[in-house]
C-alpha cells in the first residue's frame, strides 16, 4: 500500500479492512471506478474488478488465469445485465514497441523510477526460485530483478 501511494495513488483499498468492492463503491459515491485492472489471475479478483466498475468502465485483465482450469464466471448484474457498456480488455501491453519506447523514455529521463518495485534480486541461475517466490508471494516479494 505504501508503494502504491509512492507511485501516486490517491486512495488505497485494503482488502483486510473489508470488502474491496464496497470500499471502492464508497470512495466513488456509489458510482464505481472508470477502470480496473485484474493482474493476479484469480477468479475472485476478476469478479471484484468487474463488480467495482461503473457503467461504461473498462476492466483490463492482465492476470494469467492458467493456474485455474475452471472458466471465469461473468456475474450478470455486475456486467450491467449486458447493458452496462462495460469493456473487458485482455493483453499485456497494447501498443507494442511504441509503448515500450515511451515507458523507457519516462524511465531514462527520471520521470518514473520503477526500482522501488524491485524487492528482490536473483542471479540467472536462480530464476526458477524467483518464479516460485512470485507464485507464492513469499517474503513480501513485489518484483524480482534477474541479473545475467
């Protein structure tokens, strides 16, 4: 949560303090969010990301759902019964190389510093261990840095 605020979040929702969807609805005066991002790949987080959207909102699903063979459920009331004009987008990085050039430009000019997200460093020989830690969220890992 501290890292989110450091990167510019105005509000941070703490799932340990209650239902995140209810917290987001409270923060938005019952309207819901313009956009949500599902980045974990869990059915519960997908459903919550959809449920907290306002009509016309966009859910960007970048989480990998391959660990759970069951289909994702689409809650029809959360989807506005098909009439809520909600968009679900998938894909990791729309814009390809152009977007990456812009991101790297922000980093090289110092406007964005991604290093606070790097919580652990690993040699290339330990890459499997790094992925295991990411999968199990061990030791407060956010992003590992793999060095060659």
